[in-house]
């Protein structure tokens, strides 16, 4: 493979860009809660695509080449697959974070989140969300920052 071919084959989710050009897909079935998260991220300088369904979020993450996805825990594709699992299968290198108001949700315990290193409990604080977004969009730095 040529040097150019090697560069092109690198994962598009590991590129380094500043927050003004980074796209984060926010997936939350609750319109008000999703809008709050989206507004918080926009105030931090991120571009945000707000989605209310798992299918919409799945499509947006892949078609918009999102730098990260922050999803409400309980979103499922029409076939019953959890959004987080479907995204992990489709794009293993896509950084994923989960928000939940229900830490006792079954997905927290049945292994669906085993490879999602960042889970934030609602209600959110801007500093916590900023840290999550920064870690998710940091790509390689995320692997170094977490055990």
C-alpha cells in the first residue's frame, strides 16, 4: 500500500480537530433533555446533530462522519438492538458516551455497555459533559486517559 493509501485508510474517527469543527451526534428520545445536552455542547463550541430516535442517530452518525456519539441509554433500533451496540458493530472506532437517568437500567448490567468507557448520570453538569466531549473527541488520548 502506498503512503497515501495508508493515510487514507486510517480511521476517520481519530482525526485531530478543534471543537469548532467536531460533530457530536446527541441521541435522546426526550426532546427537552436532548435539547439541553445539545445546547450545552454548542456552548462549548461543538457542532451538534440532535436525534430523537435510535435509527435517526445511527444514520446521522454514519452519514455525517460524526466524531462522537452521546446517547441516552435506552434507545433501541426497530429490530430491538440497542443503539450503542449497533454503532459499536458498525463503526468500532467511533467514540461513544452514554447518558442515563437510570443507573439501574438492565443495559448497565447485561454487558451492552462493557466497551463504553464513559457513562454520565443525569442530571448533568456542564463540566462533566465538557469532559466527556473532550475525551470522546480526543480519539487516541481517550485510550490513554482511561484504564
